[in-house]
C-alpha cells in the first residue's frame, strides 16, 4: 500500500500538468474559433500556410 | 464567386481583374500604415488585422488562406470565419492598398482595423474567467473524489492522514478561486439587504468547510469536501450553461445588428476611413451603402434619398427624405448610399435601447422563478435546521455513538440539493426562451411565460393577425375590362409599393409585353397615382367607402369615374384550424377598427359568435375592452394598439415597428401569421411541464433523502453519488422537449 504515497504526488502532478496545459491553450485562444479549423481541414495543403 | 476563383487557382490559371480603383489609396500614407500594425513576425514582417465582409462558405476560408499562392508578397494569412477577421503577414514592401485591392478583387470587402481599436467584449471576458474557474474546480474535484472514495472504502492509518491533508490542500483552490463569484454575489446581496442564492451558497460553503475541518481535526471523523467541491463545480457549470444560452439567444438580435466591432465608413476631413462602430462619436459623418441598415441616429447630409423604414414604423412603403431631415437607426437606404451626421451614437438610439431592454430583463422578473428560489432556500434552511436539531437528539436522546450520529448528519448535509431548483428553474426558462427565438418569437421576460400560462381570453385584432394583410382583387365594375385598360392600370401602378398595386399586379399577371408609357407619372403615397397618356389624365384614387365589406378604389379618366376595383383581405390559411383548437381552451374574441360588417363576416367564417366580434373600435375602445376582460391575451399591432397591448395580461405584437413593439408588448412575433401563436403555446406548455416535474422531483427527492439519512439508511458515500445524479437529472429534465 505504501506505493500509494509515491503515486499520489505523481497523479496530482500529472493532473495539474493537464490543467495547466488546458489553461495555456485556453489563454492562447485555441477555443475561441471552433468553426474555421473545421473548414481548414478540407483545404489541400500543398502550398498552404507559411512561406518565407 | 470564391468557388470559381478557387477552381482557377487549382488549375493554375487564376487571372484576377486588375483594379484601377483609387479608393484604397488613403491606406498608403505612412502615418496610417503604422497605426494598423498589429505585431511583427519572427522574420521582421508586419502583421495586420482585417475585418472581411462577404464571407459565405468554407471555400472563402480556403481561398483567403491561400493568398500567399496568389501574391508572393503575402507570407501568411489566417482567417477566423466566425469573427470575420483575418490576420495577414505581408512583405514590408507591399502597399496596404494592394492588399485591399487583392482581397477586393476576390469578391470581399476588406477593412483594416487600427491597433487598439479591437473592441473588447465584456460578456466574453466574464465567460472566459468562468471557464477557467470551472477547469480548476473540475481538476480539484476529480482528485478530491478519488481520495475520498478511498476514505469511504475504509482506508486508515498514515495513508488516511495523507489523503485527508491532500484533500484539504486541493479544496483551497476551489474555495478561494473557483467560488469567488459567489462571494461577490453575497456581498452585493448583503449590501442590498436581500437574500440571494449566492449568499446562501457562500455561507453554506464556508460553514461546511469549517465543519469539515472540525470533523477531521477534532472529532476525528470523515470530511465531506468531495460533495462540497461537486456542489461548487456543478453550480459553476450550470451558471456557465445558462450564460451561454443567454448569450446565444441575445446574439441573434441587438448584438448581431449593432455588433460594436463592425466596421463603418466615416468621413474625416473629407477623407473616407473605416472605424469600428463602437468608436463613432456624435458629430461624425457616416456613410451607409445601399441596403445597409443605419446604425446611428443622425441628420441626412447627402442628397434626397428613399429609405425603407419598416423596422421603425412597420410600414412597408419606403419614404423619401431630403437633406437636413433627421433619420433614425434601423432605416435602410434603398435608392443609393447616404451620408449622415451622427446625432446619437448607436447605443443611445431608440432601436438599440429598446432591443437591449427587451433582452436584459429576461430572467429577472419572473414571480415563478422567485418562488422556486424561495422554495430552494426553505429546503436548504430546513436541512440545516434538522441537522442542528438532530445531532443532540441522536447523541443524547437516542444515545447513538457520536460517529454514527455524525455520519447521519453528514449524509443529510451532502444529499440535500435545493440547487436543483435554483438552477433548474432559470435553465428551463433559458431553454424556453432560446426555443422561442429559434421560432422567431421574441419574449421580453420570463414573466411573460408565467402570464401566458394564466391566460383565459384571447383577443385578436383583425388586420394582419387573422388575415394576411395582403389584398386580393375580388371583382371590378364593369366586370370585364378591355386589355388596354388593364395595361393602363399596370402602367399607373408600375412603381408603386402600395398593397393595392401588388394586388393589381397579381390579378393581371398574365398581361405580358411592354406597357404604355405615361408622362408625369406621380404617386401621392396612400392617396393616389396619376399620369398622362395621349393628353388624358388618368388616375387611380381611393373613393368614399360604401357599406359593403370590401375595400374600393376607382380608375378616373379626367376626373370621371370609369372603373371600380373591389379588394378583400385574405384569411390566413392556418387561422381557421388554429382557432378551432383554441376555442376549446380559451374565450376568443375579435376587436377591430374595421367596419362591423366586415368583422362579422370574418367572425362567421371563423365560427366565432357575433357577440364576440367587435368592429369600429378606436384604440381607446380596445383598451377599455381589455380592462373589462382581465386575463386577456391580446394580439395586435405594436403601434396602433400599444395601449391595449401594454394593459393586456399578455400583449403580443404581431406587426408594427419593432422598437415600439418591444417596449409595449410582452411578446413579438417576427414571422407573420398565427403559427407563431401555436408555437408559443406549445413552448409554454413544455416549459410548465418541465418546471412542474423539476419541482416535484426536488421536493420528493429531498424529503425521501433526508428521511433515509436520519434513519441511517444512506451512507455519506451513497449521498455523495446521489447528489450530483439528482442535479444531472434536473439539468436534462430542463431541456426536455426543446430540441
């Protein structure tokens, strides 16, 4: 059972990591526009996006 | 158009029309350009933000995001379809006017947005904060639950201590961060000296937390932080859901029309420029294109122009305005573009404020909701009282062991869930409102639903409610007209927007080919049209009405009455069927300003007895009628019948100017016809059913659960599972029947 003492912080750190990941994604505006990406996926991406 | 450009692009032979327009040149001034920069890419290129008008489908995204393929100086472009905004990164050598021309040649209207002029939406900010609070609460709740289940399953020793401390640590973010809106609400409620749900939530949250700590540290018992966090989490989620629905429902109206971020064309120092609507000030000059709805009140500065005022006064006939006249927001230029000098900003116009106020009140005034809230508070108070009384009863009178007594009290506190009422009620109303909006019915407040429910009589205004308001040519006198006369009539009415003109065009639609050309063709709106053909003056005029049930106009040849046309209003297709159904439940009557004969004829065709059909009533007569018949629902014109609509138990505006209707009536039908009434009654029926089921369920659930807990039949673990289950039931129940 003492393995639980090790697993507890691991579990919480993992969970907190995902929470932070979500908050970071949320703050960066990933959830603001849920429609355009659905259109974008239909595009042929042979030359799309960045060119420099 | 985007689709065809896209095909050309795929095939490799996209040739865009070369624009020689100079209207974008103002973009190229250095001062202007520097104000538009929204950022810099890692490669040193400037990033600009544009508002794009004219997006239609997925192909638009595809085309606009492939701008780099079309022009080498564009490095990247990202479009947000929903916000209609595009971020574009271009070479520093590319003039902004070229960007505008490029986008314009693809069929869209670009507007560069100045840095710092993106308008921040406060409602959106509040929602963003709420989502973060829910995320944190969800994370803590999940972990606390996991640890608590171990506790309920009988873990002990060191592990129990560690688990418990971890739970307490995990609860702090919920208590201090996620639940903070409740404390703010509680402060407001204390200041106003009124009991608000936030106050009850705050007190029970903090008190339960303190009790929980006592239980753990002093009495050495189980905590119930798991159910406390579930409680907080679920209330937050329900608030988010309610707000989301509110927002969605509202978006469809004032915010869609008066979207504060939308670009408007202004004239500054003789130069055209684009501003977001929110930044327009009094005294600014605004240019509105043909068919673009005016968004501010103002004085007409440009030449005379025709405007469609149907949103303002409900008239379908456009009016001509000349320079210097006042225009109101909501009018629509139909002749060409017009320039106005703003006298009132968009958020101070009548149209905006009346639209807004109709939305703001939307859940606040319902007595029914207040009662539900009160019942919730009573249940919560009772549970606390029972808990306080039964603890000493258990330990001293029944001599139960302290641990057993605490376990029962704990189950009781955990399982009691009046929040089902507190958020189930508002949610039910929100769903009903949303459903109504979907069906083009605007309901001004939740209260209106309560009153629809207690309606006993339904009073119809005749014109436009039961009938279509569209005229139909019934007969002529003489009954057969020669072809040249028909052609003459059509030529006279050729540019008229009057209902009679439409009726005549409809009646003689088989007359094809060129019409005779009249000299000096003139229309005096609402009175007559006249013109000269081969030296003879022809006119169509309204003539004194005789006692028949029809409307009459005549064709005059040099002031001699030649032909009479008789028109009749058409009964709506659905009227008969619907009225037959309504008659089983309500007393129906007709109140009309029309001739008694016509009203009686209409009533008999609708199987309404003559004593309930009243004609030749003035607006005051209608008001008196409403006052004599309490619990009446009145359907009428939002302008002419506004007094009666306001006094009626439920006032429904079926036509008339929107801004006026929203102020005076409880409910507005945006779609003509009586089907909306049918929809409204069915939505209300579903709503009342859902509210009843929720109330019944919550009372039964709490009564049974509290009793079972007091008799020790439910352990705290089971209680913690049942509480969120009951909330989920209420949530799904609130949405039942609303697709």
